[in-house]
C-alpha cells in the first residue's frame, strides 16, 4: 500500500472518530499501544539489554487500524481474538445486552441521601 493511501485511511479514520487518535474501545494512543507491547514510539524495544534482545524492531508501526468505523488498537484486537478463541463471544454479547438494557442491575444502588 502506498504512503498516500495510508495517509488517506488515517485521516478518514480520524474524521469518523471526531479527530481522536485513540482506540475507540480502550482509549489508548498509538504511543501507549507501542509501550504496552514493549516498544518505544520509534519501534525499538524498551528493555532490549535487560532481555537480551538484539536487532528487534517493530517493523510495521501500524498498531492502530483506521479502516473500520472507528480506530481500534492491536491490544483490543488481541483481546477480542482471545475471547473468541476461548469460545466466550456469546458471553460478551450477553454482557453487551446487559450493559445496554439492564445497566441498573449491574451497578450498586447509590447510597441514600442524608435527610
């Protein structure tokens, strides 16, 4: 994919997200996602000497996808992949329904107001 096309995807994704360069689900920035995986913003490992890593670089710096309806990060994609691999996707759908339609049941009642 050409650089111009990548820029077009990036800016179109930002437009759909209200110009927020963050994961729609977890709100991590691209730099935070790289740090989560143990890399600096330039793609080099943060603790290479400590773990004995040599010549390790995050070659593709694309840790965010801007192709969907909202930006999503690689961490959230891996979490979703794990949920599906464990066969828990029906539980997530059920939880989504509870959060949308029965949220009062999920959270404790607020404390009573003082008289």
